C-alpha cells in the first residue's frame, strides 16, 4: 500500500514540476498498458499533419498553376450582336439636315468629309474596326488597346494629361478626342498633322515604341492566330486575309463613324420649324443662349468670335493654329507652334485640354483666351489686335460662366454611351 502511495506522490510531484516549467515530460511513470491502443505520440501526429499540409499546398499550387496556364491560353472573344450594328445608318443615313445643309457661301458639315473613295463606312468594316480598336492584342504585351488612350466616356480622349503605353511609358502629348474626326477638310491627323490621312494615323500608335510596340508584320501574324478574326475580315473584305491595309481601313471606318449630332445644341435644330432655323429659345437656358451668342457672334456684334476658328454646326476647324500658349514655342507642332484643332463636340467631358494637357478645366481654357494669350511671333492673326498685341476679351465673370454653359450644350450623351462604340470584349 505504502509503495503505491509513494508512486502516486512521485507522479504528482513530476506533474507539478512540469506545469511550473511550462513543458510536459517525455515519459511519466505510468503503466503503458493503461494507455489506449489508438493513442499517438505528439511527434507522430505532428508529422502526419505536416505531411498533409505539404501535400495540400502542393495540390493547391498545382491547381493555381493550372488556372494561370488556362488563363494565359484562354482567348477572350468579342461579344457581338447577331445582326450587325448599323453604322451606315448612324453615321450617314441619319445625319440631320443641319449637317447636310449650310447657309449660302459656306460649307456644310458633310462637305468637310475626309473619307477617301475606297474606304466608305460599311457595317462589317466598322464592326471589325470596333473589335480592333478595343483589342489589347494590338499591343506587344497585350497590355493596352487603342481605347486605352481614347475612352468613350470622355469623348474618346484620356482623362490623364499623358497616356500610359504598353510598358508604362508616357506619350509625348495629350490624347486627342476623336468625335467628328471625319469632318476635317485638311485630312491631316495628330496634333502636329504628321499623318496625311486617317488611314495612316490609325497604324502609327500601333508601331510606336512607347504606345503599343508592335511591327505591322508581327501584328498580321498575331491577329491571324486569333480565331475570331477570320469571320470579321471575311465579312468586311470578302475573305479572311489579314493585311496592314485592311486593319487600317477598318479602324478608320470605325473612327469616322464616331459622329456627334445628338447634343442639346443639335436639339435646337431638330425641334426648330423648317425654314425658320433652330429654336434655341425653347431648348437653351438663358445662360446657355447668352454663351452661344458670345461664341458665335463677332466682336463687332457683341460676341468674342470663337466660331471664327471653330466653324459651323459641328464646331470643327479648317486648319492648324498657333493660339499663343507660350511666348516662345517649346513644341513646334505642325510648324511654327501650330496645332490641329479638334471638334468641340463633347469638350466638356474631355479634360484636360491642349496638346500638352496644360488646362485642367474649361474655365482655364476660357481664361487663356480672355487674358492669357502670349505675344508669340507666330500667333494666329485672328488672335492679334490691330495694334499687334494679343487679343484680350475682357469678359466679366458672368460672361465666362455663360460661355462655359454653352460649351456644355455640345455634349452628346448618345455617342458617349452608345453600344455601337462600346467595348465588345467581356470584362477581364
């Protein structure tokens, strides 16, 4: 009996010692026969759990690798309507009368069309152009598309001052808005006019070492390996052959289809009585109408003459201009500091402004013309007063706000949201 009590006392002593030292003894003086047969040592149990965790991690890694490989190999195809969108109707047939007609002695909007005879807009051609425009496969590493720098919601421009290329480099100038590119009589493109035609222009960013980084030969091979282009090129050109010329024509067709004619400004024309002109009085607010008069009328008639350069009902230009951004030119542009003037359609949503994105908002643009024109040696003559000094508009704060209110009436929400011009690829 006393031996048993002595053994029990020894066990209790060891347990107390272990508790105080923070560890459990490897062995206790107990009878092993009293332990269940299924009991495992901590070392054996930990070993199995570790092996199980390693196996699970390996299986998970293999599964993730498989998913990554599948993602790399998967080709996202565009989602297109069963019946092609009618770009011909949108961009040609449905053009309103005020785009087709003009007062005597002036050119109508359609008379400024720079479409070449061999590349009229077709539904199949513009559909192909839409896919190409949004396809990141046009860049060397599948990182950017044309739409990366020309976003529909901001008038096919870029909200950034400079756009980011396929490897993260920045473009040399701000991204131009594309609305009404079709209606520019000189037919030259880019801020500096370096592209002689729109067909030339659309291929240049693809080959630019900062923007998309491709060669045309490599692009043709790359697109030929994408299954969805066979039918698209066949529909557009009669067979599946992919060439740089066909890529150019399709992209140009899609671009020229981006016609803006459904703004609040246009509503005044469509709601007007035939033969009596637009009904601005019932469509515009008082400030918008006052701003329109400032914009369209000459200084002699109480306006500021903006329409002298931004002409007609599409607010387009007919040549490049030097507008006195700098006293001495740091960027020659098209020569002598002159830059292409885009249509003012959707100008209110396409900030920042100018070739270098220097103006963050319309108020800053208006203030430039109001008080900031520099006495550049090559300043456009329309911005120089008879005494040789730059024009100063001397607008009141109210007039500046009215002018900005008018510019907002040129926003065409239909173009900015139309599925005809939206991304056809599923979201990644």
